[in-house]
């Protein structure tokens, strides 16, 4: 037993002396890499060797050693032997790099959780028989069942003004470039332009980088934009990981419109509420102004306009919405006041001065169009629906009370009435 311990001490001492004397040789490896179980992991690797030994070298062979290079029987920990091309503990290990060019990039396939450990690279030459294990800088492989979190930038997207160019980037670790993850976006604005590529990091590991640019629109406000990475695995299910950022857009009032309660056609004495609706951001400081066509003065300010209908309430109303970024005017909306007329009142009006004025107007119109090819329905269509009224806004076609239409039709058919103005 004492002999074994003594031999072990000598071996370890010799190895430590060898490392100290040959510390000028090193391998360029990332200190740590995280792999996904059921996938592969690619280890970027470069190394330097004794140039004197290489003069008599015909071939170079690469090895990968797991756990600890100082153990007596290294064969128990060699997971890849380049001289015999034998792999232990893995389904397959492949050195992609050209060793004569000092490149030792290697792929470990189908990694599992029990493969998590430190790994050392070793070089042997033939026939010069130069051997060296790069013990100073091993790589630690950590195998997990879930992908690494995505990096979405900017992580906290500030409020952006409408029509401003927005840049979003999403990156996903690609420990297995032979089977890289695919990146997709959950919400893509109409103006979006997306580019996706595999990129190399400073430590020579790789990632998938996706970049999306678009012009901010008010329809994008408060939209959740998600980036999702899907990792292929040699298991029953692929793995996905997702991250989300909310887009907040600043914009002036949009889609400004008016609603009427109870309806757009009411009778005298009805309580009416007009509500101005608009989309804007910010909306907490939005103000509203009310106007009536033909009235130069502003009615009131506020989101709602409420009043009791009288005979002069009919007409066109519109509202203006305003915030710090701009204003927008709604379309005009017509409020019609229905007037109920009784038979005695009609008779009195016909016999009165107001009736004569009305008859004179109608007769003038009838005489004007007597020689045209308009038939009666077309004639009344002009009189009843096409008589323009200038309200101070747009020229509108105003229908009149159906009872007035009946009165006009009776008068038109009366020969005595036509003779009065012939």
C-alpha cells in the first residue's frame, strides 16, 4: 500500500512539474458552455504546440479527457482517442478543426445530463512522440433540460412617437450550430423588416440573432411583441423559450367620432347626450370641444354634450379632440328634431300668411320644372331631398317632415292651384 501511495505521489509531482515547465502551451477554449440535453454542443478550440517537435511530426492526434487529467489511469477518463478514433460515454465526438493548423473545434453529439463536467484537450504527435495535456484551461460543459433565456433588446422599450423607427433584436444561444434554434416573432407590424443570422460571440461560441425594424403606428400601441426560439432535440419534443416586450406608442387623437343617446332623431323635450370618442396616447390629458354647424361660437368643452331638445336644437354637430401631440375633428353628425303637426294647425297655416309664403315657394319651383322631363316622384325628390341648406359646414341634403310631402303632392295635383300662379 505504501508503494502505491509513493508511486501516486511521484506521478502527481511529475505532472505538476510538467505543467509548470510547459505553461507556455495553452488551448483557447471558452471557460464554460451550457448545452441542451438531447442536442449537440460545439466547443470552439485552438491550441499551440512545440514548433521544434513539429519538425519531425507527420501526424497530430487530438484527445478529450473528462474530469481530471492527474489520475494515474487516464484511459478511464478519455472520452475521445484520436489515434484510434474511439469515443467513450458519448454517441459520437467529432473534431472539426484541422489539427495541423492548430484548430481543435469539436462537436459532442447527443449530450445528456451526466455529461456535465470539466473536459481537457490533449495532443500527441507521431513519430516525434510529443504529448501534452492542456490542463491550465479546461472547459466546463453544463447540460440542462431547458434552453438558456433569450435576450430581447431593448429590455424596457420606452414610449416611442408615431412614425418613429423602432429597432428590436432577439438573440438565442446556439450551443449546437449544426442544429441551431429557429426564431419567430409573435406580432409583426405591417412595415416590419426582419433579418436573422447565425453570429459568433467573442468567445467563439455562437448564437442566432434576429433583428426587426418597423415604423411605429398607433395601431401598435400596447401590443405585446414576443420573440420565441425553438430548439430541435433528439427527444420526443422540441424545446421552446419566449420573451415579451410591450410596445407603447405616443400619437395624436385618431378615429374621432360621435355617438348619440338615445338616437339621432328625437322629439322636442327629449334629453340628448352626445359623446365624443377618440383614441390617443396620452389620453389622460385629452380635451374635447363641441361645435354646431352655422354657429361660430364653441358650445362647451368636455367629453359629453347634454341638453334638452327644443325646436332649434336640430342641425349638425361635431367635436374636436386634442392632446399634446395634435388634434382631430370628427365627422359631422345630424340631429333631427321631429315636429308633430295636427290637422287644424295645417288648415290654419294654409289660410295664414306663413302658408301663402310656402305655397308661393312651391309654386315657383313647380313652374320652374313644369317643362322638364321630371316625373312627379323625381320632382318631389328634388324638392324634398335635394334642396341644399348652407349650415356653415358641409352642404347637406335635409329631408323634411313626411306630412309636408303629402301637402305638396295634393297641391301639385290641384288644377286651380296651378292656375293661381300661371
